[in-house]
């Protein structure tokens, strides 16, 4: 007799299982790793799915063998355990060789992707990212443009106790900022990341980036955004009482639009620098 809760779970999964590949509801797709909009994120997704498929095959083989043994060699059918077999070299070779082959296969698939992810050569531009409690500082290296990016005003108001503005009334609550990191589509962007106070982590799932920002240490990496759009993330390191209130927003623009934006920001950056000097 199948328990009632087990039947309910099975019935809830049936519509998804019966759908053709790629037709699962968006809510179910959110349970998986996002494909993303960079080659790095796609590499991570492909390796993730490869590992999932390997695990599924192993699970089918192991549980299939267990079920077969329980059905065909159960005591009620008169099966008697063989107590004379204490060692089998052949069995030990098989159950050692198969996992070793699987690990070698996964390593063979993984190493090229890891080399690709860490190759920051021939980048088109460099940005410096610095984490603070609780905001981000971005600097476009060699361009004279830099700014802080903090939680958006509406989200900051709605999160306060007894505020007139409710979180449900704020679009992208806790995922909006006052200054967006604007980047060009199609450019290889190298980033240098550190922190000013405690450990932070710059995490944007759709870019395939999650890199620690450590005080006194500079991490680096790169990515190339393939599609224009707005991509959101958060600090992924528990960095203090307002850890949940330092989001990341990246806006990817076509190259000509980005060049116009950067040119427009340079005078403002220069004016701000001049006003800060004695």
C-alpha cells in the first residue's frame, strides 16, 4: 500500500515527467542551475548536467541491482546466503575499476573547462570590484570612472520596520541598487576583486560568477556577456548584520551604447574627483 503523501508527491510530479524535453514549467526550471549568458556559465551548466546524468545512471544501476536481488533472492523463495565466499579478486577489480574510470572521465571533461574559466589573457577591459559593509565599489581601470553601488532607495525604505512602503510594492525587492554596473556585450571583461573590511562574495548566477572578495588579497577572473539585459545577484558571504542588503545589478549594453554611457560618466567622475581634493 503506497502512503497517501507518497501518492500525492507522485501525482504532482506526473505532469512534469510527461512533458517533452524543454517544456517544463518555468517554476521547475528554477530548481536547476541556470544556463546563464556567458561561456563560463554554460561550461558550468554542461558539467553540472553531465555529473547529474552520471549520478542518475549510477543510481539506476545500483538500485536496479538491489531491487533485482531483493525480488529474486529473498528468503520466501528459498534463497540461502552463500557463507563460503569470503573473497573475490574479480569483484574487487570490477568495483574499483568502474569508479576509477568514471572519475577519470569526469576529470577529462572538467579540466579544459577549468583552464578556460581561469584564462584572463587578452581581455578587452578590466574592472576593479571592492566589497564594503554593505555596498560595492566599481572602478573601470584606466577610464577614470568609479562609483559606489548600494541598495536601492525603495528597497531600503521598505525593509525598515514600520515603513509605509511594503516589500510587495517594490519591484525587485532587495535586488535593486542606486548605481548599476554597466558593461558591454561581447567584450572579454577581466575583474579584480577584493574587500575593504570583511570577506564578501560577488555572485551573479546568470554570469556564472561567484568569487570571494577577501581583505588584503586580490582575486581575478573574467567573463563575456553574450546577451544584452539586466542581471542580478547578491553578496554570497555572511558579512555582517546587513549582509542581505548588498545586491548586485549588472546591465549589459551593446558596445556603442556602452561607449556613449562611459563617455557621459567621465565628466561626472572628473568633477567628483576635483570636488573631493583640497
